[in-house]
C-alpha cells in the first residue's frame, strides 16, 4: 500500500551529501535520544564481505540529539524512493520511523530513516578513535573508499554547522594518518 504525502526521509550519513532521490524541500533537524556512530559494517558499499567498511548508524543514547536533514519526498515518488532506499540501506539496516525536531526543539513531522541494530550480522561496534581510523584507511568497496565516506560525512556536518565529536575525531585521525603517508 502506498504511503501518503508528505513523506520525510531523515538522513544522517551518506544521504547528507549523496542524495539519490527527488525532494521538494530539505530541512535541518534532529532525532532525540540517538547518536550517530561509525559502528556499522558495510560489506556492500564502503567495504567488502571480507573487510566491511565502517559507516554510520543510529544508536540509542538518552539525552543526545543526532542532527541531519529531512527531505520531503513528492507523493508520486514515494514508492520508488522507498524501494531504492531499501536496496541502498541493506546489510543490517531496518526502516524505522522517528519524530523529527527543528532547531527550536519542536516536532513537525515523522520521518523515515534507516538504522542498524547491534544484533545485525554486520554490526562492528565501538572501538577507539585510532583503531576505527586505522581500520577505515584499509577499506574500499563498490561505492568508493571508506576514507572518502568518513571525510565526506565530516565535511557535510561541518557545512551544516553540526558538531559531531565522534565523526570529527575519526576524520581528524584519518587526515593525520593520511598526511603521514600511511594511505595511498
């Protein structure tokens, strides 16, 4: 059964810089009680089944806010957009619904997003900044390098004016290691 407009898609990872669907409006917003973490394995985009890259997922984190963007999908494109996102966001991700909040903390809409639970088979979990960064430096997949993913995510967040210490610390560690000639 088709969903009715407006449908909002909440992007907090690659959708911040690599939108693959039409939208009529984009808004800065956040979801409550979640944090963005590079704890999900990507065996199909930024890595391989043998060496999955690290990509963003949402983890429950009471009191936190995960900032991202909400994209309003035109009604005639809802089914095709969800189908494409279901394919793009596989390998452990589930389609979920979240209340979306604006910068004043007011909710205006529900949004669809994709998150990967700890119980999925591709979940890599937490590790030190240095360990995550050195791992990311070694991963490459059909969608590009894992380094590119992390640096694009950090750049998109900076451009939006969003501070994300987790992503920023890993991006900084990658840039330091990369400038030292550790990555070609």
